[in-house]
C-alpha cells in the first residue's frame, strides 16, 4: 500500500509549512504529496458537503485555500523523489484545456511524478461564481477524460463531444508520462465507480470508513479487476494514533492511502513516528 501525505491546504498553508511537510515526507520515504482544490468559496451555499454526516465542511469562505496546481508545482521544485497529486480537481472550477496544460507542465517539471484526480464537483455555487457550466457534470467528466488523453499524446487534436467541443489545437509539450499519466476519479456515487472502471482510472474515496471503502472497492473491481483504489484518513490533533485506520484500509484493499491532519508543531514528529512504525 502506497502512503501519501496531505500538504497544508487549507489549514496552515505557508512557505515554511509546505516546505517542512514536503521535505519531511521525502526524507522519511513517504510515497507522495497531495492536496485538494477550491477556488472561490461562496459565503453561503445550499449544496451539501458529501464527506461528513452534517453536510457542512469544517472550512468556509474565509479559509486560506491556496491554488492547488501552484502548490503542487512548488512542492515539486522542493523535492526529487516523491510523487505529487491533486485529489481532486472539481471540473466546475476549470476547463479541459487549461487542466491539460497545467497537468503537462507539472509532470514535465517534476520529471514525470504527477498524478491527477478529477471529479464532477459538488459545490455548484462555486462553479456558478466562476462562470463555468454546472449542468451534465458526469457526462462532462467523461468527455474531459477523453480530451485530456488526446492532449497528452497527440501533436494536435480536436474533439466533438455532446458537451465539450474543441477545435483543432495543440497543447504542447506533452507530459513525460503521456496518456499513461495516472488518473483518479473522485466521488462517492455509483457513477464515479462506473466512470473509473470504464475509463481506466483509479477511484479516490474521501473521508469514509474502511468498511465503506471496501464496499466501493468490491464494486469497482467487479467491473474492472485490479482497478486502483485510493482513500484518505483524517487524524484530529488530539489523536496520536493512526494504527486502526491504516490497518483497516489495508484490509479494505486500498492501493493508495492519504494521511491528513492540520499542520502544527507536532506534524514532523507524528510523521516520523508513523514512518518508523509503518514505512
């Protein structure tokens, strides 16, 4: 099981905290560094947060979300070995061509270490504030996957989808990993499972119990045996043990486990303890 670390975003991002986490993870032998993405959080919204029982996130419009792609590019420059990823980019925040260019750039500058997570997006008010389409989000996600792989592998291409249309263009240079660059689909519904299975991507499950993650894994691998499965665990600052969560995710068949906690003065010692015990 690969084990990655969450970069400080949105809880405690700064030059010093990002460099500390990135270099500590590299030094200790963690597999990868990850972040997630929001752009313009509305002060009020009716969309339900899908990752806890309350439907309300722990952050709001005043939280310090730094740009996910810029953050990962910064971490790439500070490291040499660890892989880098965003889990996930909601497609209502961007467009397929911008996403293809950003991905290729980070992969090139990191010598082929980037992995991309994409999702349909749940915070519809954020997409609306940015002026992006929020209709037919799952269909747009599938068409975006096709556009990304064309952009990453062909000198020029065009795409005529039902919702995404691209005239003949070139997006160069290509990422070193080409169209084999790892893709993860974020989402907790049956549609996310199907899209991951049908499009050769992994499934990324955010903030669920090992039992629920195992259920998602069974459904995913019934459609495509051996499909990659990723999950995250969150450790509150007053809890110093990850053990039960890690062992549970391992039994659930998780291929990539992402560790999250708010950045504080114990972060380095906690990562050192974890590395000594698990890595």
